[in-house]
């Protein structure tokens, strides 16, 4: 058996509109990237990149995207990413662009890079604080971060404890 080697491209969705990140779906992003490849490289580039192109990871909160493609055609993919100018979802266009952060051979190397990248971004944010109050506010918000479901505010819904 022959193993096909892949490349993983770690990107960041940059947009001024905060609604853009909320509407991101992997299918929408995949179609936008494929359209950009077809515009830039034509049918040949689209065929080369479409063989094993997938959106492996998408985080709508941070705008982080991990794309997978064949090793032979990752340069075509990377050269077409700046031409993604908007994401379209439910007949609405959100202007944005994709910033390529890292190209790696495995998902693990991309994860390691992303952890280091987030640390440096946090240090830059803390260094740019003008006073101690802003710094403490940022540190407090980071320590209080958690992803939990919101409890319903209305008293109409009761908790489901498995009994009827």
C-alpha cells in the first residue's frame, strides 16, 4: 500500500464584522476556498486540490481553521487563500480574508504552533495595556473563561431528570 502524504494549513479568519465568525460553517468555508482555487488556477488547480481537500478543524469562536490537502498541491492552495474575500451563508455575504499562520505535515505540529501563537498573542495584548487596571481586567477575564451552557431564564422549562 502507498501512503499519501498530506499538508495541513492553519489559517485564521479575519473580519471586521463580528457576525462573520458566528456564521462560519465548514461547508461554507470549503466552498469559498474551492471557488478561490478555481478562479486563480482554473480547472487544473481545482482538480489537483480537490483530491483530498477537507476542512479538518473549524473553531467559530476564535476563527481558527485547519485545512488538509495533498502534499503535491499545497502550494496551489496557499496561493489561492488570499483570494477568499467573503463567506456566504444563508444568502448573506460577510467580507473577510484568510490569514495563513502555519503549514505543517501533521495535525499535531499545527496544534503545537497554535498553542505557541496564542501565547505570544496574549503576551502582546498584555504588553500593550496602558495601565494596571486594563491588565488586571484582561487577566480576570481569562481566568473566568469557560464554555458552559446558559441556564434558561424562564421558569417554564423544568430540568429533565429522566423520570416522567
